[in-house]
């Protein structure tokens, strides 16, 4: 996580291979951390970093999205 605690790095969104979650189709996927739940101040700092080009916004991955991306 960045020093200000408001913006995650990609590595923070990829769970360990030993931590998995079961999917509805019976397969397993790496678990990802829960979305950031900081207060409005942290969210404004994160938004400012995106607006000024210091960070990039991404949609939070759904279970299995990271595995599909890594298989490309």
C-alpha cells in the first residue's frame, strides 16, 4: 500500500497462492483483499492522486479475474 494508505499497488491485490476462495462453479481462485474502506479524507487523497496522474484507478477485481488475467 502507498505511504498515505489510500492507494493500493497491484501486488496488494494479488493474494497468496495458499489463500483461496471457492467459486460457484466449484473451482478455486486466489483470494483478494477486501476493497478499501477508509474515510472520506483517504478517498479524497486517492482521488486527487488519480486526477494528478500519481495513481491509476482500477475496478476492483471479481473472484477469478486475476487468474484469468495471469493466464493471458
